[in-house]
């Protein structure tokens, strides 16, 4: 199984590269036009139709091939969206860029890109990029240059580890809770909320009637906000994946779908509440963990989030909300107060374990038959016990 990731660094392209990027953009747009006229999105048909029309461009033929494949990718993306019922615009590339998977090399600290007539452009790589590229088993796949960045895609052949433990991840607005074999860990994410609140406050206070200036300002502030949030989440996802590698665990998420539908206008919620929940970046953490775990060979599974914070992880009985404490639950059977987020994380890892790790596990609710059994929470569920539950 191959894992793919890319390394990005900032870059200001030279004038030669910039003109190549502009030519590349024209070629992609021309191929898209031809594809739309002939209603085709397959690479083979598109290259037969458009390769000769690209002869007017003064660029190496390997870039023509990648331009065709870029156009084919964008066209098939559009077709997929139409199939799903999403109203899709015809694709058009407005920013110059350059992609290729042929003929480039890493020479020490340089990335050398062919530009024709046996000439090359050398780009200085940063230390971080070099360290990622020289990782064991990593192969170079392709590079992408945009007006402000260079990213290099690398691939590694990874063997998926057979999991011995489970890490269940419960994502909430103010924290991310994981349950590991050594105990639950809670990462506070209050900082993200304050970043979002502050930036929306600053945006609202900016008053100018010129729409262009306003848009420019909004874009800059929005980019800064998403960079800060991403950076914050990278720390959490890195830590979680490292723990999974150390304990040889599988990572289990709850499958959150259609979460935004819950907080739409007219659902009887306040504006501020809806803004907070609609800007909840639950997917970004999942995306980061998915690619980082794939790179290390850690398997990832999803379970149904239904009833994960309603059942006791110890006895499996229905659990009640504690009226006197915020976000605490009270199990009448075990006579215990438990944290709501930890309960959810434990239940998620139970579900994941019973479903994906145990060969004859029950399809869901493994704890439901266990009622009255006052045992501490142990993640490695005894197999023989499970069979008796049937
Ligand atoms: Zn209980």
C-alpha cells in the first residue's frame, strides 16, 4: 500500500519559471475547452483530441502531457459533482501554476527543473524540505509550483500494522478527547474558539465602502486565521499519531456527517451559537490525522456516533446527565460521575475494537449485554467473554 504526502515551502518563482507557469495555465484552459466541446473527460480521448493543438506553445512536451492530465482531472471532478447533484461551474484556471512528474531531480540542496535545450532551473530547498525528502523509503513523485509556493509530492510503500490497541477520538467544540490504553487524554481547543471569535470581531469592525479593499482585507485576515488554526491542530494530530505508533494502536473516529445541517438558519438557535458551531473545524483534524497515520501505516476506522455519550462505558447502561455539574454524566448503576467527553471517547474506542479488531465481535454495542458487571475499563476486551454474549 502506498502512502502519499507533500512537502511545501515558500517560493518566489524566477521570471523564466513565471512565463512557463503562464503558458501551462493557457494549455490547461485550452484542453478544458476542448474537453467540454467534445464532452470527454478521459485522459486517452483528451490527449488524442488536444495534443496537436498544443504544438503552438513553446514548452517541452512533457509539460503538455501533464497539462492534459490536469485538464482531465478537473473535467472528471466536474462530472462527479454533476452526478452527485451539485451545481458545478465549468472549470477554469485563473492562477498560473506548473505541475510535472517527469524529468526533475534533487541535486543536494537544489531541485532542478528542465526548461528545454538541456537547460535547467535550480530552486534552493529549505532544510525542512530536504529532511522530509530524504526520509527512508520516500520516492519523489511530482512537483507543483504556484506564484508563492513549491510543493513536492512524495510516496512511500507502507505496511499496515496489525493493531494491538485502539485510540478512540471524540471531537468537541472545546476539546479533543482521546482514550488510549494508558488512559484518556484531553486536548483543550479553547484557543481555536478565541481565534475565530477575535477574527470575526476584527472583520466586523473594518468599515470601508470600497468593496475591493474590503475583500482584500477579508482574504488576508481569513488566510491568517486558517493558518493559525491549522498550525494549532497540527500539534494535536502529530501527538495523537505518535501515541498510536508507540502503542501500535488503530485510530477510530466517529463518522460525523451532515453536522452543518443541524445549525442552519431557522432551526431556532441564536446567531452567535450558530456561528460558533458552523466554524467548528472538526474535519481538519481528521484530515491531518488521516494522512499522518497513513504515512506510518496506522489503520483508521469510522464508527457510528449514535449513543456514544449516552451509554456507560463500564456497565453499558443508559447514563444520565448530571444536573449539578456541566458536561458530567451520572451512572445510577455504577454510582459514578464521569466526564461526558471521556465517556464518548471510551465508547468510540469500544465500538471500533468490537467491530474491526475482534474477529467475531458483535456488530455494535458491545457493552449492552454487560450490565451489572462492575469492572474497570480495560480496552483489550476479553474475546471469550464476547462470544458468550451472543
Ligand atoms: Zn455504569
